[in-house]
């Protein structure tokens, strides 16, 4: 559905370097990488908002010379960008060629906001506002939907809930999606495949399982939450405190996530995360020894 070949963007200096990426019909692909790596620039190239070289096509149709409003591409941003002087219905219907109250009502029902047509947008919660923004983006039935970190401004609990809800809506509608985020949990939850972007270059495109189990290099391993020690990547469940552990680690933090304790620390300048039970949970600032253990044992 969406095809990019040798896409490059430069401002004062190159930002994107020869991007090749295919997104199939109904597929959700998420671009994962740190801030400043070119993620949003890539979306804007697809949307026709920045100049680029190389080719971009949607449904086999080249977008060369096609203005942004004729590309069949919808876009949803981190900030909902709703029009404050318009009510919810008018915001949702803004991108339609003609007023269509039935279409607006259908979209609001789709995102769980049936009956909100006449609400003022400044009375909405952050999650409700993003649902309205999603309804507005989907109303014209774009060939491709671009998501530019749309959940970044939400708190952790609401974000996790909305990511799941939006993913379900998109899958139910069979929408083709290219999203960007710096949050690996968001990418792993939402996407069929994740494309890791580093300094304007795609370094690995794979499923979440493939990235976790076979990262192409140490950069990808760290980005997806693995610890790299002596050149080997370890998931948290394979590292534990042991009396004769190979690595001395200074504890920098502790958290409880998904029913387990996670401890973070530093080994020779390398950030490391490992699992712990409540009885052996070390204190922040403590130095402990860790080693690889068999999680099945």
C-alpha cells in the first residue's frame, strides 16, 4: 500500500539517508528511535509537507508532484490540533468534502464518543480529544494513516489504554498505518512490524519478537530494552544477583512492572536491567554481582 524507495531529506544537512520501506495493506508499521533521528521528518515526507528525493507511492500511485491534500494520506499528531471554535462534530467533519452528519456520527461511535457531537472541545479530557483527532483523521477514509507520536502527551496509564483501543479500531477498519514513537512499549503493543531508525537510517525492520530475540546490533538491543554485557545481549529475566557473579553492578533504580521487580544499574558505564524477587531486592546505591542464569531453571 505504501512504498518508499531511496527517500532522502536534507535541511541544512542530510536528515534521512536512502530510506527503503514497504507497508502492506492493513499493516501497522511503527518507526522506533530517539528524538532527533528523523522519524517525524519521514512522516512529513510521505504527507507531502517536506521536499525529498527518491520515490514514495501509495497503492501503486506515485506521489511525485501530488500536493498534500490530494495524497489520500491522513495524519494524527501528538497534539490533537482540534479547532477550539468548532464543536466535536465540526472538527470531525472538517476534512470531508461536504457536511455528512451520518459519517461524523459513525466515526464518533467508532472511537467510543457517540453523542459527543455538540460538545465543546475544551471540555474534553486528553484521551477524548485524541479520540476526536483520530475520528477526524479517519473520516475521509485515507489510504494511509500517519501517526506522529499521538500518545506522547498522555499519562502512562491513559496512554497504555488508548494505545490498545486505537490499535483495535485501526485493525477493525483494516487501516494501513505508519506511526512513529520513541517508546518501545508503544511500538511493540501497536505494530505488526517495527522499523528502527538511527540517525536517519533504517537499521532493522522486524517483528517485536525478532527485534527482542535477534537484534541486528547492540544499538537495537539497547533500544528494545536488552542489556549488553561483553558484547552479548541479555533480557532482564536472564540476569540475576549471584554470589560469584561475573559483573559488578551499582544499583541506580528499582521498579515494579507487570508483576515483577526490575532493577536498573550500571556495569562499566553500560546500563543494565535485571529481574529480582522481593527477598533479594537490592537498595539504590548498593553494589551487587550479577550473572546470567537460566530463566527456566
